[in-house]
């Protein structure tokens, strides 16, 4: 019997070991039923332009739009992949989504 699980994707800034005034890498955390995996989005932003509530970059520049668009693409791709894999497997591990 297949187990129904829930996918959650959270974007956050990896602030450790970064000096003031430097851009910080944006990471994604993929969680499925309390199991999680983290992956880099290959994007960086100054912390003062990060909106912690919406998990997006604040601003109207072309760079901001590209970063937010990239984050949305990651989210949509992970959700699509999860929906394709869900009927095929009893349980999906977040690290599997990360690898694909």
C-alpha cells in the first residue's frame, strides 16, 4: 500500500562564515515526511535584500527578477518530479529529488 506523503520546499540563506557586506548563498531544503535534504541554488544575495517571510529577494532590478525566477523554477521542477515519482514508489526520499 502506498504511503501518502507531503513535499515541502523552503529557501533560506546560509549565513555562516560570511563577512558583513558580502553576498550569501541561497539554499533550498526539501522535506518529505520529516526527512530533509539541502541543496544549493547556485545564487547569492545580500542579506538585506532577502525577505524572510516570502523567501524571495526584494527589489525590482533585472538581477532580482532572475534570482526569484530561478528559485521559482527550482520549486516547480521539484514539485513536478515529486508528482511523477510518487505513483511509482512507495516512499520518496528527499535526497532522491536532490540527485535528479
